């Protein structure tokens, strides 16, 4: 029985890793094709889509590393683990791509007032490039959904949502190129590029806020905090609790709190209560690291937070 479970877990991990390799390889291929397309057509739509794909490969590479190193144990110098490296990477990427989006808007505005005739002349090449990108993106999303059905990974789930948005962006770019070609209006190229740039800036902003909050040890969202509070309030042996503190390092939640127990309670029973609370919280918030301090009833203690 144990061997079959181990094999199942091994197969799940293998599918998960394969998914990250396929994702990074696929988007890298898309980037190469778009780079060639940019040099051949000078289309700012292709340039905008290329910047978006560069964001994709950075995020996917980060997710690949997260999958491979998420189980790396903490060491003597980093006893909370190495998760903040992920937040630092996301923060840096968000700043870079936010600035890239702004630069792209400026380039699109300049092209709008100085349209490039070759954009119309080479639009068929651009359409083939975007069509190829859409097909590869569909392949990536399909395998990610398959990996999700086997592993239930939150990393892959987030990545698949991102690539579905990217699929919609590529469709928008393809429509823009078609309109530019069909009605011979080069300025449509710039307008569509601005739309994609705004989308890039919006996503960069979301990444920036998330990583910034994690680096500042912001509390988990209120819904997750209420789950913890309900578990503590419903436990018949817990007289009260205080100093509930939560934060997230990378993808890993950290939770700590004090519980007040009967002062006459035996150590073994209090240990069992702590274990029970940990199991209940872990069922609702998987992969969390939980620290529980036990206080005997009647002992005066300085309390910082009471939820």
C-alpha cells in the first residue's frame, strides 16, 4: 500500500515538473518567433506581444524554480526558509515590466503620429506569427490543466490563469493586425499596442503589490484569518486566544498565536490539543507553518493583539 502511494506521488511530481518544462520551452519558442517577427515587420503590436511573452517566461521560470525548490529545507542561517527570494524576484520583475509597458506606450504614440507603411505590407507575416503563438499557448494551457488534474498545484493553477489571459491578449493582437491589414490603417497597430501595454502595466502592478505586501509581512487575507479564529473559538478546551499573527513568505503561510488552557491540565493533554489545532488549520490552509504558544489560565501576560 505504501509503495503504491509513493509511486502515485512520484508520478504526480513528474507531471508537475514536466508541465513547468513544457511551459518555459513553449513560451521561449514564442519569444524567438516574435523577435524575428518584430525585425521583419516593425509592428508595435508584435513588440507589445513580445514584451508580454517576456513577462510570461520570467514568471514561468520563477514558477519552475518554485516547484523544484519549494521543499528545500530551511538551514541554520535561514530558519524560515528561502521563500522571500521569490518575492524579491517578483518585485524586481514587476518594476521592470511596468517600466517596459510605459516605454511601449511612448513608442506606440510616436508610431501613431508617424505610421509605418511596412506594417500594412507585412501584416500577413504578423498574422502567421500571432496564430502560431496562439496555438502554442493553447498547448501550454492544455497540459497545465492536465497537470492540475493530477497534482492540484497552486503554482500551476496561478500559471494557467495567467496563460489564459495571455491567450486572450494574443487574440486581441491578431484582431488588431487583421483590422490594420483589411482597412489599410497603420494607426490601428499603435492603438492595439497601447491596449496590450496597459494590460502589461496592470499585471505588473498586481505583482508589485503582492510581492511588496509579502516582503512587509502583511497579514493573510481576512477570509483565512476568520478560518483560524473559528477553529480556535470552536475548540472546547481552548479558553481563549490572543496574539494571532500571520504572514506569507513566497507561497508559504506562517501562522502563530497563543492559546489559554486550564492551568491544571497535564502536559500531554495540552500537547494533544496543540496537535489537533495544527491539523485543523492545516486542512483549511495547506502547507502552513504553525507556531502555538500555550498559556495557563490565570497567569498575567502582556497581550499585543486580541481578535
